[in-house]
C-alpha cells in the first residue's frame, strides 16, 4: 500500500509539470512543485517512471520505423509522414517530454543541497544528464545553462550541443566522485523503496553514471577536434567500472497500471489486444537480419505469424526458429501478408508487471567494446571481442531465450560460435579495419536493442553516417514508399512551435527559422 501511495502522489506531481509548452510558457514556473506539496523521496519515483515511459515505449515509433525495427500493419491507413520522412514542428516531438522530467529533477536538486541528502542530489544529476543528452541528440542547440529558472529567466538562451555534452561529462564526474565519497557514510541518507531503479544501491547508480559518461564520449567519437580529450576522459572511466546488470524501473506495475511495453503491446484487463499490437508489426529488415545470421532471438523479438499474446503458443516459441513463421514489410511498403505478419514478440511483451528498461547491460557492453576498439579502454581487440560477446549473451539473457538463463547462454554461445555469417564473428588478428569492427559492434547493438531502446539505433546511424553509403551503421534501406522524395532519414528534429511563439528571440538566435532536417547535422555527426 505504501508503494501505491507513493506512485499516486508522484503521478499528480508529474502531471502538473509535464503539460505541453510549460518550458516556454511565461505564466508557468517549472520549479513547481514545492516542498510543501512533495518531497524528493516522493518525486523521484515519478521522474524515473516518466523517463522510462519516453525511452522504453512507443514514443520513438518514428525512429523504430526508420531503423528497420517496426512497420505498420497491413490494412491500417498508411502512415505517410513516417514513411516519407516528413517532419514538422509538432511531430515527432520530445521537447516537452524531457523538459517535463527535468523540471521535477530540478526540484529534487533544489531540495537536496544539504550533505545528508547528497545521494538524492547525485541521482538527480545523473538523470538530468540522460535527459539533456537525449535532447541535444535530437535538437543540437537547447536551453541548458539558463533552463528551468522559472521567473529568473522566462526566455532561456540555447547552448551548443557540444557545450551541453562537455558540461554533462563534468557533472557526471562530480556525481560519481560524490557517490564514491559517501558509500560508507551512514550520515548520508540512502534511498530505499523510493528508488524504483536500483533500490538504493548507490554503487549501481555510480556504475550507471559512468556508463552514461562513456556513452557521451563514444557518441562524439567522430569529433576530431575533441580526440585527445575524449580519449583521456574515457581512460578515466576504467577505474570506476560500468553497468553489468540491466538498469530496470518498476514502480509497482499491475494489470490495471501496466508496464509501458505491456500497455502498448500486451492484453488489456478485458482480454483484448492493446492497440499498438494490432497497429505495429515487425519490419522485414530486422527479420532478414535475424534470419540471415541464424539468430534465435527472432522468436523473442518478433511474434510468429497469426500468433498474439492472447494465445498460449505466443509465450513458448519453438526453437530452433523456423524463419517461414515470421514475416513483415519494409519501410514504405504495406502489402497484405498471407498470415497477417509478425507482431512484437514475447521477449519484449513479457507481462503486465514487467520492469521498464532504463539501460540494458547489453548496451553497456557494446559501448565498452566500441571504446576499446577506439583504444580508449585497455585490452585491445581481444578485450573488445570479449565485451562484444558479453553484449550478445546479455541480450539473450534479457529476452530469456529458451526459457531460462542457462538455455539463453547456450543459445548465445552457439550464435557466437558460428562461422562468419553476416556480423557474428569478430576479427582480432588485425585483418579487420576499425570501421569494420565498429560496423560489427553497432550492428549487434542494433540487433539487441530492437523495441527496447529504439532511439539508440537512430543515434548510431547518424553518428556514423557515410554519404557514400547513404547510411550509417546499422545499414538500413531507404524507405521504399513511391511517394518518398527525400534521400534518407532526417538528421534532426524541428524545434517545437511554442519555442517560436514564446521564446522567439532565443529560438531565432539558435537558427530555429532555418532548420533543415536533412542537412543540418547534430554536432557529433561526421
């Protein structure tokens, strides 16, 4: 009952801060709520829940389609804006989503300035870094140093994405050092049930923060002017360590208040399929990859034709997988499929109370593997290969391939041990170029994050974009829509409409009127 009360209070707090246009709306103070209405302990669960609702649900549906994960079911109206790469100032958008979470994290930060609440302050810093990184990745220049000041600054200026990244690295360093200093300090309050991610385990928060830092550095690996700094900062991360377990969030999901993925793709309390399951299906691009590489994860990322979560057979897919049981369409094609196509699979749609993903251990391992290939972490190619393989194993384990951890490990070992089929093996004899090795790692990362962290594939594709390929890694086909006139997926988002109307001078200075989503690159793009 205590957990339920916390959730109900926090939902009210979050709803008050996340309404559309609040950042730029001059009459609203983003520093609300006040301590008379809430406490950091009450607000933290809502911040975590709101954040995973963005990153681990259908909110990045557009990117999932562009990157070959999802398509739209035959028989539904063509989603032409997605399939023709059409973007507007209203869609897709995540501006208010992230700034809504940031407003509440800002409240936590302001209420935890005393030494006894240092852990809460550090958690808010870490989660702010996640939100600001995701905003800079979509918009490049964003309100940052002047953001969230309420009446102190109704018209926040925009900071360059590179400046935001540099500041986030420094903030994460400070949070990590602070957590390290306080690990044995009983005078510092440790979160308990209010920490619905790590249960108050500050060591895990430290490892998560260090992994986020490494992501920030790897994301900038194409920025040659920062090469020395990136290498030095990445080298420092090795002494702290990285996430080796899935970072999951669960405020107490139930059948009536389900996890975001179940709420989208599972079964309603009345026994009906939830709407996104019938609307969104697997893309043939990702099905082709799993099929080509003899990957048993196909049966867990994708549902079998004619099988859905209302059927017992959905939960026990037959292995070894039969590719004939899985089908989809490529982006831009919405042909009728003989068996209705493959929906989202049982490794993604698990149960009403399944935890939502903040970051998978698999992603952590793949990011470390890439940093090792770059020479930023020690061990050379053998160490990079080991990390790459751990990423695959962690992915199999998260999906519970075969029904148990032991079975998942066995299937993962068989997958890794195959001859060179697609991007399965990893050359450590020096014969492969760094680019080839990066292609291998990023492709497997793409394969592991299907439907779990769709935006990461979009980030990787953009930061490795090669005009000669008209693609980055992963290599995904351009939309096959006959109406598409654009050469590739967009590189960035438009700023939202309310910024032009409520924060016009800053929006103008940031280049808002002249944004070109197909040619304006995020600062970390080559």
